[in-house]
């Protein structure tokens, strides 16, 4: 049976989750309307709550991408949760 190219955040090992959270922070911070510094713990809780799905692309250059269906949901949840955490 072939492995699925899709993985939920919750199914990734904790060390990789930490890296993924940092990448999500880099991508989403400019898109979110946050007025103050948000803690690493708040980011971790918000991403875990969203539990986005990722797609492993293994074309010419391997990459991990947030699935389009998860992207807008993740952005909305991050905005809501991180605004509360400020």
C-alpha cells in the first residue's frame, strides 16, 4: 500500500511540529492583524487546534505545503486565537 502524501499536523513528530510552527509563523505573521508580540506557546496552541493538513510534494524538489483546503481555515483560526492571546 502506497503512503499518502497528506499528513495532519497532529501526526507529525514533536520535533518536526516545532519546525513547522516556525515556518507557519514566518508565512502567516505578515498576513495577520496582530498588535503585539505573541508567545511561542500561543502559536503552538493555535496551530495544534487548527491541525492543518500538509501535502508532501516529491517532484523535482521535495517540499511540504499546506493543503489549499487547510490554508484559509488555518489563517482564520490563527487570527482568532492569536488575537485572544495578545
